[in-house]
């Protein structure tokens, strides 16, 4: 199945399932017969405004018209890019200029048939100073472009990826088969249209004669709102993010049959929760390799106790691991079991559109290849995500994959999610990164998390600070806001002279280790203290007035009570 066969599959669905629901919004239902008429009307208009192979912009609104426009562009043989009016004028102007877009499909008065507007007439149309940059592409059958998608920029500057036509078909066909999509299925269109996850949601639905439910963003808000939407619209197929799955609770009133985690690392607690109400799958893929490369069969909590696998191959391609610098562990002789995931073959996109043309994803021999930048580990024939290569940390002389520690923390009973960062031990913004800090969600205590990590990790990987939090902060792109987490630790302890010495020392010990229930009977090192935090503790104690305290005092103290007594006697 290629893009042309995807179009054929949609046309067959229109013909064979004419009375069935194709699209459902909050105020209307569109049958496949009506959908076919709208697509034909739009594609006929488009063919008078754009030539096959020319890029078409589609206004990224959560409406039936946007879905009609995407399908109509495919029928007309025009590659497309979604343009979100909420993005900055410069971002959208750059998309239009770089892809040489002349027309944009827009939603008008909630009509299911888009109108076609000249790009130059739009508020965010390209300026005269911006010149088209889509050069260097001589389309052959293997290089025909289906769509362009812009990465979120979470690992650097956003990049424009040109995705080829040919890989799409097999990806969609594999999803339809593995997720058992039928004419009775109802998929919630969850992903933003400027994120490539929307492509699979839309196409696995429309090629199988199922119903795509398209709703305003406020009805998709994770938590109670999303839960109500899943119930009210009888959603059977949901692909969403780890954050949404963590924040939302399944209910008996839901009609879910298949739930897919995508867009981030999946945790055992999420599998436990959602596998009770539906077949639960984990998915992995990159924009540069046609959306999805790995998808699991339905998972059970027992098989995910030690981590959630990435899945089996989807679409056309192959993969292997290339070594990356890690800690002192040794890999099996002659075989890489941990490394950067490299994807090759037909699934690989054309390349990045740059200021000088297309930078193709090819190796020296001309074979298609993409290095994902993701560190994964093979265990018992399965792949598990560890971390981004560019997020590896250097702390205390060791190179560390924070994702490995996060995954280990999430295997602790009572931990739902965890994020590990490298920070200065005193929480200051200017300090050097001399401490591993683990923030976690869940009912487990910091002591329980520390004990678990000490039992499953080498000592140098156990975070110095383990801090329970009420909620994780997220950026607009749905990524964990690590800067906000770091800022949350910068509050200084109370230095009021009226505060008893014992309480001042407890405040310091708790902040330096994250053990919020630390008491006077605790030994500083048993609750997470280390050489670096000892130096910080001594410095802070001096700032609080104990000028003659030294590192030796902390090392010799049986517990925090004895340290308090020692310092109090000196102050008497």
C-alpha cells in the first residue's frame, strides 16, 4: 500500500461503507457518502489552483474541513503541510516561503468543505524578503513527497522533515491490522495537526471505514475532561501521550478497545491502569522515519514489571544499535546490547529542508539511514528506551543515562512517573551540576524510592536528591519542563534566628536529599547525603552562624540529633 493505495482504500471505504459514519464532531456526523462528496468537491477546486507535486498549506483547525483538505490534497497528488494560526507569524511565513506554498486550505463558517485562499493574501503569508528554498529535489517514484512536518524543536532548532509517499502505506496497513480497526471502530483525533501522530490516527481510521471523532482542544484536556470525552463519544481507539494517560482515569462507562502510548516513555503504572479496560500498546517512532517504527502487541502488567518494551517493527525498514559512551559497564563481547538506535530502509524520510536545499538521510553508499539520537537497550530480544544521546549527563565523573534511572524509579511500587536531572547540589541556578536529582509522582515515600534504587542500580547512579512532587510541569510542546523543576528547589531554608537549631538543620538535610520526613534520628548519609552535599551542608551551617563547623563534624555525627547537640554545645 502506497499513498495512491491509501487513497484507493479511502475511496473503497467511501464506496462500500457509504451510510457509515466517517467523521463525528461536537455538532454533526458526516457519513462516508457525504465525506466522499466533500473530498471530490475540494480536490476539484485544488486541481485548478495547484499542480500535482506542489505543496498545499492546510489551516490546522480541529474541524471536519481540515480532514477533508488533507484527504483531498492526497487525491490531487499534492503534498501538504499543516499551518497553525496560533503559531507566530514568522514561523508560518517561513513554512509558506520555504515550501513555495501558493494556496492554503482554510475552514470557513464551520463548512466541511475548505475554501482555497492565496497564501500571499493571508496575515502570515510569506514576505518579499523570504524566498522559496525547496530546491534539490528531483522527484522520482521513490522521492515523491507526501507531506512536510516540522519537529517540535525540543532537542534544538525545529526542522522541516520531508516525508516520502512510499513508506506511508505499509505503516497504516500494519496499524489497521494490529489494532483491529473495523467499521465499528471510533478513533479520537487527539494529536495536534502540526504533530505527525495525527497522520496515523486519521489514516488508520479512514482506510478501514471507521469513524474519526474530531473535537475542540478543550475537550481533550487530560484528566476528567478527556475521560468524559472518551465516554460521551464512545471512543474505541485512543493514541495519546504518557502525560494524558497518567492524568486521566479509566471508567466503566468507556468503550475503549485499544489504547496506545506514544510520544514519550511509557511507565509500568500506565500499563497497569489502562490494560484493565483495553488492549494496551506502546508505540515508538520518529518524524524522520515516517511516524511509527515499533508497536507492541497488547501488553500485560506482568511482562512490563521491569520496563515497557518499544515493540516490533512497523512499516518497511530495519534497525540496529551503534555504541555510545556510557558508564563503566561492559557490553557482551562482540555484541552491542545498549546503544543509539539507527533505522535504515524504506521507512526513512527524504531528508531535512535546509536553507541550502534538502539534506537527505543517506549514508556514504546512498542507502537510506537515520540515527535517532535515542539510546535503547536490548533485553531478551526486546528493545527498551533509555534516554536521548544529548541528554546523557556527566555527574561525579560518570556518564549517566537519566532515562535508565527514571525507568528504575518507576518500577518502585507507588511511583507513577519520574524525571531525573543534573543540578547544583544547593539548588542554585549558577552552581555546577554536582548532583543527580530525581523528582517523582506517586504515593511512595522518598525513603522507599531510595531503598528501591539502591537495590537495583549501581551506587553512582542513585540520585543524591529524591523529591516527591504533586505534578510535573510541561512545556507547550508536551515535554517535561525541567527548568521549572529545577527552579522549584531553589527556595532557601528559614534563617530566622528564632527557629530552633534542630529545625534549621532538618530543613537543610531535607532540601539536600529530598527526604521530607527526615528526622533527628536519621543519619545524613543514610537519607542520601554524599560528599558534595556535605560540603553544601557545612557551608549553609556556617551561613546560619556556626562558623567553626567542618566536614568532619558531619562525618562523625551518628545522626542529625548528635550534630545538633554538638553545634548547640559550641554555641552555648
